[in-house]
C-alpha cells in the first residue's frame, strides 16, 4: 500500500474513533437527528470496521431544559432567583388583570420609571 493511501485509511480510523467515542447531541427536530446520524455514519465508515451505532448518542429533546426536572428537586428550582422573579411577575400580572404596568419606558434601564 502506498503512503498516501495508508494515510487516508488511518485518517478514517481516527475520524471513526473520535465520532464513536466523543459524539453526543440533542435537537428538537427528529429529522435533524436522523440526518446527523447519517452524516456521521457516512463520514466515518471504513473497511474492517463494524457499522457504527449513533442512536444512543444522538437524541430528540430539549438541551436547554432537559435536566432541570430530573436532576434538581422542585424546591430547589422554586428558590432559583430568576424563576422566583418570573413567578412574582406572573402573580403581579394576575393581580392587575393581565395589564402591563404604566409608566415612561426607555431603552436605558437606569432611566425607566414606573408609576
């Protein structure tokens, strides 16, 4: 085997190793997940290799909020400052009948006044 061919074959082996051991992903779109699996599969296959399986590494889901309810207790989440603030805003809105607060609004937060 010539050196360039050997290099290409070894490069494919390295790509396959990296993809099969270091690839993880989550997307809301199931089609994107399937296309990702197919793209990885086509990019890493080489002779003398079993067909890689990416289904356990790429999943449909929401990466932004997926862990909250499984990892954290509800009490801990309720005490999170941003969540606490959002709940207080919703409660104020309910008390106002869903109306927004009146006042002078500007893009500069230091000059915003609410009456």
